[in-house]
C-alpha cells in the first residue's frame, strides 16, 4: 500500500523509526523528544493498520546494536532509548487508570502486544555464540523489567528459563545482567520459606538462584550485583552479611558502607547479636585499610547520628556487658571523632550510681587517654587512687555484703551488673597512677579483701590478681600476698568444717541427754562406761606425750601418731578456688622456682595432691598449675614430662587439651633439654603422642592445639624431625580433617610462614614434599574409587592443586630477606627431581597428567647448579621416551625440556667464554714475564742470551701455532650445536691447556720453554670421565 505521495507506507515507517534511532545514538540530550516522536509514529501506524510493521522495524533496528561491545556508548544510548520508550507507554496507562479514564481493550492490548513480541524477539539472541549479543540482550531485558508492571505468564516462564541458564554463562558481564533481571522476579513473601519451597515455584527460584550466585560465583562483580540487589529480609540477610568475609575488598567494604548503612537503626534490632559482634570484629580487624575505615565511619558517624548523637544509647545497643568487641568499637569511635572526648564529663554524683554503660565508658576513656597521653582529660575527670578504691569498695560491698546494705541502695542493681561494674573499675585500676602511697595501700587493702571472698567470680579473680601484681612492691611481695590469701581460704574452710562438726556433736549430745530419762539404769551405765573410755583415751594420749618429752622410752612414736586425730582437708570446692587463684598468680611469676620457697611449699601442699586427685576438675587445674611451675624450673619439667605425656595418652578430652598446652609451653621455654638424656623422656615417644593426636579427628580442639604448637616449635627449630613435619602437612590435606575449620586455618597460616621464614625450613619441605605428594595421590585415588555412598569425594583437594601448593611453598623467591643467592637455590629443583623419581609409582594416568601439566610452574635460572639442571633434564627425557603421554602432557613436558636445554646451553657458553678470558689473561701475564726476563739480562751476556733466544724461538713459534690452532678449532666448534660428550671434551681440552700454560710459566723464569709430551703427561678424556664418576659415587 502506498500513501498519496506514492511512497510505500511500510518504507515510510522504517525511515521514520530509523531517523529517530540515528539521532538518538548521538546523545542522551534529545531522548525525550525522540520518545515523543516514536510514540507518534506508533499511534499513526496503529491507526492505519500497520502495527505489525512498526513492531517489525523497531525490532529490526534494535537488533543492529546487539553485536556492539560493552564499551560502545552508542549501544548504551539505544538501550536507554528503548527503556525510556517502554516506560513512557507504561506511565501513560497507569496515569489514565488513576484518573479513571476508561481505556479500551485495544489500548492496553497494543502495549502488551508490543512488549510481548519485543521480549520474545530479543530472547532469540540469548543463546547466541557471540558474548556481545548475549550481553546486549540481557541488558535490554534488565532495563525493560525495570519499567513494566505485568507480563504474560507464558512469557514469564520463558524469561525465568532463559535467565536461569544465563546465570551460569561463562562471561561475567552476561551473568551480571542476568542477576539484574532476576532481581525483578523476587517475591518477598516467599523468602520466609527459603528452604521449604520446591524448584517449580518460579518466584522463589529467582531468590534461590541469587543466593547461590552470592555464595558461589567466581566473579566478584557478579557476587556484588547479587548482594546489592537481593531482598534484605530475615531469611536472606545472613547470605548478604556473610560477604563481610568475601575475598574481594570492594565487596567487604560495601557491606559496611552500603548494606549496614542503609539499614540504619534496624541493624541493632534485626541482626542477631552474635552476627552483629562478628561484623564489627571483622570490619575493625580487616587487613585492608579501606574496609577498616568503612567500619569506623559506620560506627562513629552513621550509627551515632542515627541515634541522635547519644553515646550511652549506642553503648546500650552494642550491649557492652555481653559483647567482646565493644572495646575496639569505642576506640574506633574515639579515633574517628576525637571531639566527643572533650564533651564527656564524670561528675562527683555519678561515681556511686554507675550503670553498665557508664562503667564501660569510664574504663574505655581512661585507657584511651592513657595510651594517647591526653593528660588534661585524665586530670579533670578521674579521681585519685584513694577515692577510686572507695568507689570500688562500695560496689564490692553492694555485691558481696548485701546484707549490710539497705535494700533501697541495691534495688536497681543485679549481681551481673555489679560484677561487670567491678570488673571495669579493676581494669582501669591495673594501670592507675599509684604515686601516692596512701592511695596504693588503700587500693591494695580493697583488692586483697576482695580476693579473699570465696564467692568471687573467675573473671574478677583474674583481674584482681593482675591488679595486686601492679600494686606489689616486687614479685616476691606479690607471691607472698597471693599465697597468704590461698592459705587463708583453705584454713578458713578447714576451721569451718571443725566448727560444723562441733555443732553437730553438740546436737547429738543434746539428743542423747533428752533420751536419758527414758532409758533404764543399764543403758545409763553403758553411756557412762563409753564416756569413761573416751576420757581414758584422751588422758592416755596426754600422758604419752609427757613421757616422750621427759625421755621415757616406754611409749613409741608410732603409738602417738596412731592416737592423733585425722588431719582435716579442704573441701573440693575450696581446692578449686585455691587452684584458680594460684594458676592466675603463676601466670604472672617470672622468678625461677629455686628462688621462690613459697611456691615450692605450695607445690607440696596444693598442686601435687591436686594432680593425684580423682575429681576431673581438680586434676585439670592441678595439671595446669603444675605446667606453670614447670616453666619456672627445668628440673621440675624433666621430672614431670612422663606424667604430662600420660595425661595426653590416657586423660579425657579436657585433660588432653591442657596437657598438650603445657607440653608445648615447656618445649617453647626450655627447648630440647627436657628430653633425650639420663632420666629423661625419649623425644620419639613425645613425637608419637603428637602423631596420635593429629590423627584422632574425634578431638578437633586437641588437633588444633597440637598443630599450632608443633608449627611454633618447628618455626623456632626446637623440633627438626622430618617424619613429624610430614605428618603435619599430611594432616592439612587429609580429607578427614576438612570439616575442622580451625585446624585447616591454623595450617593455612603456619605452614607458609614456616617455609618462607628460612632456607633450612624450605629445604625440609623439599625433602618431604615428594613423599607427601605420593601418599596424598594414593589417598585421593582411594577416595574417588570408594563405593561407600557416605564418602564425600570433594572433601580432599585434587593432586594438581596439592602439587601447585607444594611448588609454591618450595619456591625460593618467596623467602623473606632474600639475598643474591636466591636465583642459585635448587630447593625447588630437588623437589621436582624427587617427584619425577616417584612418577613411575603412580598408577593412574589422570594423576600423572595432573602432575605433568603443572611442572612448568617451577622456577628456573641459568645461575642454578649445572648438575641439578642436567639431572632434571635426564629424568624428563626418560619420562618423555618411556611413558605414553597425551598431547597436553607431552606439550607441557616438552616445554620444560626446551627450557632446560636452553639453560644448559647458556651455562656451557658462559663457561667457555669465561675459560677463554682466563686464557687470554694468562697469555698476557706470560708475555710480561718474558719481557722482564730479557730486561734483567746483563750486557756481558747479550750475545749468549741472543743465541739461546734464537734457538728457542722455533719452539715458541710452534707453541703459539698449536695454541692458535686450538682456538680456531674452538671457534669452529662454537658455530654448531654440540653434544654432551663434545662439550665435555672441549672442557677437558681447556683444562689441559691451562695445565700446559702453568707448566710453561714455571720454566719461563729460566727463559726456557718445554712443552709436555701429550701422550705421557696429558690426562685422557676417558680417565677424566672415570674420575668424575668415582667422585659422583663418593658424593
């Protein structure tokens, strides 16, 4: 059909739409006008019955921008134009509905048909092999989904199906656009049942796909897009917040600068307390400065401003009495907002009415000012030591002597609150200024009285002992006071038991007296007889003592001991209290045990009996105290190593844990002096204990202690056993330990630190690495071929990953404090040679391929040892000739062989050049010597010397000719590639020349030149080869 001008309407529509697209790709500025033109073209086309033509040409022109690359701005402008056009049509429909404008079915149908056909058209390119087309298709879909309200159900299902495929596209840019599309299909109501809904529920499928992308996508940008666009509710929030441990810096930073900031005050209510603490700890301790700063800004600015600057309310939200990260959080706040410090005051009236938050704030401000030398703040706000001791004593009385305090004064305090306030005051008191002797004595009295309380909690015991140490004159004074407190507690308990027995006996006597009247005379007589017998026993005891004092030998000492009443012992609860105090005391003592008589007596009266006690809690505390004493005396440590070893072998889990800590600490302090000697434990036995602990995955905490302790001892070169070190590394890669995250984390940090700290450590890894690799390859093969369904085949790393890790640990370039000899190091070469030696023992071709394809990660240098490079080449050649390799493995091995050949050739050339330079230097020296000899000849013998010279010139000329002939031969041989035997022959000839020249120089002093007989004096090549072979055998 044609219009009156004779132009085809179909063509006119195409020209009109094309003109709009042509102008729109130049700039964003005229898009509003272009959208109006497109809407006018569409309406006219629909009126004239050319709706399909408009849709066709619109789709056709949009298709032209699909192959454009991501950085092409023209493509982005057309995408924006299409999105704005569809959004404008949608807005018009919504506005008409709001104004109660009666729409015909045709008007709504035009829009829905246009959107439906357009989406279906672009979806045809979602499977395109061109990554640019896939990117543009999903980019168009993402902007369209932002601007439409409803779509047909069949189209929705088609979109979900396509997007679920593209979320696993190989291109990150495509996956990002797929994430943007999927975020439009999330249903907030259905996330409540995130783990219950079936795969067929499409709305839920979008949310679950996004969660999977957040956790598993290898691209940081894709994870970031999913994190920022996923619905943030109670069910999805844990997946979003765990990105605070993302490997990407930007993702970690955005958790604090975007996610938590956008939540505002909801952070304190909607996030679980333990997760909230972890987020603060992770943010403030992150290794990247930008993440730490983002977390500090969140605390000091965003959260504080959200609470209207109320610092006390912020501390309430942080829950200072429970949280372990509040100290770091408040320090970060003071660092970011130093102006806050000047606004905080502690009036006199508040000291007797502390709350949890105010007590914590007092402690935090005092320590911060002390660390940063803010003396003005310290002088203005904090009382003298004597006053502080009064405040501390006030709260101690409230908590532990509440019967003496009126109910009104303690009504608003509970025990936990009071203990927390006391703890904060004690933490500040440990570093308080005690230059005033009166204040020091006052505080010391308060602390000693507090430590004598039997109901004191363990945290207060710990900080109280530390405060008493800071208040003591010296360590001897500190030990004396601490042991006095321990003895007083024990004696008071014994005295209390005796008093209880007396009270009990009195009650029994009263009951007996009451029943006397009811008994007959015979019964009364029997009681009198019993009382008389007791009186006789007492009198006999006293008489026996008097006879012993007077020297009468009729009474034996054993009789007196037998007549003594049994000695009272403290109760189990009291022993635990005493051991707790003694352990915290011993942690602060540094003086040797030989200079501490009081501690020696404490060993006999408290610690040794506790180790022998059958109660588990007492025995564990006893072993802990024993270990602390062993750190002070090497002889005591030697005597008790067997006991500690038995505790690890035979004890329960908690006793094993403590004993392992003690053993590691003893080795850290005393080294190997406690083992391998007369009367000492054998070191091999202790190694076996560690070996068994590492293999016992039923005790994961003990495994962690053993691993960390062994790594420290190996790092300090206390332990140097290769077999035990191999066990450590095998435990790291073992699949049975894969679920022990603490153990894996300890190894992941300690093993690289050990290998990179010293060349000797890296050599130990090189010696054991090949055997480790072989064992793990066999273990991995058994794991993959296992028929047990419960076996997790993904619990162990593949051999190629393990091999890469071992190569990384043995790479000399990773050593700290590198020297110039790093390039000459052959540690990694030795490891690879050992691997190639055991290559034939590996049966699986798959494992062999994994190893061969990774051998080129090795560090090679022309400065490395020639013989080591040659040996590595020989093993490589042997594998290439005798093993049936696939193309990938063959190419990898050929690459290594080519690199080795080039290095060996370079070393040979350098050696030849060096030899040639030495020869030239020697010739110059000989010529100089010859000239000096002629100058020193006297005038009287000139004719005779001339005759001798003329006679020998012929021999000199022959020698020169022979040398030049050798040089010419060498130059000719350098023009072609030499074999190994030829290279050795040339080296031998050079050595012979040097020997000849040295002999010549000796004779030259007498102006005589005698060449050696080649047949008799020169060493043959065969003899030299035999010598070198015999040297190799000796080596």
